[in-house]
């Protein structure tokens, strides 16, 4: 969920994953860096994830 959310902001997550866009479900160093840069944190609560899910749904992603 976090990686999909970060892709909205065109953050560089690398070239892994099935679409080669960095969305692979692994919280690695590039995901951590992008989360720190964009969201100013690296630990996410269930409330944070629910908010991301809602934002993605409203954008149709």
C-alpha cells in the first residue's frame, strides 16, 4: 500500500516488482528514503495505511 501511495508522487522506488516500477511489497532502502522524504516518517500505523488506501481508492488506483 505504501509503495503504491508513493508512486502517486512519482517517487523513485527502483525497478523491481512485476511492473518494474518498484512496487514489490518489500520495505527496502528506496521505499524508506521515499517515505522519509514525502511523508516525514518510516513507521506507519494501521490508521496511516487506511488513509493511504482511501486516497488510492478515491484516485481510482
